[in-house]
C-alpha cells in the first residue's frame, strides 16, 4: 500500500515524484487561518482524491497557480465578533473572492467555518447563527445531494444520500424567505439534512452554491469521511471523498 | 477620551437562541416579570482627540461592514460618549 503522508511531508513527497503526484498535476489549495482546525484533514482528502495539496496561509497575498481552493473548518480568530467575520478580511480572502467571481470561476469549497467565511464574504447568501438548541453537536449526519452539477458534487448521483460527520455550534443556516425561495428555484440548495435537522437550519439546508456552481459551502465535514476505517460507521465511511474527486475531474476536464 | 458606542441587535424576525435561553433561566431565579429577552452587542470605539463628522461616518461605515452582518443583525445605535 502506498504511504499517504500528512501535510508536513507533502512537499517532500511531491519532490520525489511519488505515484500519487503523477496521478494528476491538479493543485488544490487549502487555507489555514489562525484557529483553523481541519486543514490537515482537508489536505489529506485532496491527496487521497489524487490531487496535489498546496498549503495556503491567510496572510498570503497571492494564490499562486492553484486550480481550486478549500477553506476548511475550525474556529478562525476564535469565532470572535461572528464566526468567519474577521477571516473574511484576510489578505488571501480578497484574492479568493476575485478568483471565484472571475471568468475562470475558481472552484472554492467552504466547510463549516469555511462556509461561515464564504457567507461573510458574500460569495454565498445567508448566514449561520447559533444552533437552535444552543449546544455544540457532533454526530454522523445523513445528507442528500440535491444538486450534482456543481464543481464539487459532479461525482455524486442526484438525490444520493451520503453520511459524513457534522460538528458545530453555529450551524443554523438562515436567510430571508425571498433568498431561500430563489436558492430553491435556482437549484442552489446543494445538500439537505435527512432524517434529522441538527441545528434548526431553514428548510433543512446543509449546503448551498453560488449561481455558477463553482463556490459551494456546507456545514458538515466531507474531509472527515475519505478513508476506510476512519469515517462514519454508517455507509462506506468514505462518502465525502466525492467532493474532492468531483473538483479534480472538473479540473482535468477543463484542461483537456 | 471620547468613545463612539455602537449597538448591534439581531434582526427582529430572526430567532435569537441566546435570548431564548436567558428568558428560560430568569424565572428559575425568581425574575418572573420578563416575557422575552433579546441579546445584542455593544462596541466602544475610543477616539484620540475630537470626534469629527468624518470620524463618526467612519464608525457608521465600520458598524455596517465589520461590526454587524446585515443578513442577521441591525445597527440600532451609533453615538458619541464623552469619557
């Protein structure tokens, strides 16, 4: 079995021309803010999908030549002020916002705190407030893929149900009725909670996309369900990997 | 030194889970007169020197862009308080 190193070793392995490196030249950036927790898992997910992870720092002023960006979960700036509110003004975020809105439509995935940062950045509408039951919640969560045409969901079947971990305190998705109606009408509700709404989110919404489908945000954590034996016990345990293979296929397709 | 006080509240139509928890706790301590609680935020911005119209405008702008999120919150008050 091929060794899959963690982030600290990633660069050295790439330099030695590992088999994984040869799978695909696609580079997927993973942003670290002060207080980010899940950047290493996101890097590992990128690598397991067959792409090359690139560590990005919030204070960087350039995105380099990455083909996509993951904004991982955690508690950037300790959730001070509002979750994601201060990170939104990090130097790298303005580059990400520009690249996401540019004609090239850089694929951007925001997970948990990353989703909160994307709403604070106005790349995605609405906002997250405290869970309706006020508690931090950690559980394996079933989601239904409502839109399998985004850059991050094209490897799933429409209506497919996947199980990935969920863990948050400020996970209640809210927006005004007009915005919610527009999201539904335009097919921009990408994921819905199935069986149990863990935080009071409007219309059971777990994740949404922008109009172009290159920017996707969700509260649950696909990057924690990418490796057999370490993911949820329900299902295959690797049902989050499709996010990362989706964007990889999108990038490879574009480069053909 | 003068300070500019900015008060931010959750929008009226948005459920305030923290306020709801507080209103549930009040009667347990014998405070039975209150039927609802909403919890907001108060910011105090200290200014070195006089608060000009320009500085006040900056504070209002900061209140709308950073201190509050217009999707879920309203800036309900921006005022100068002399120390």
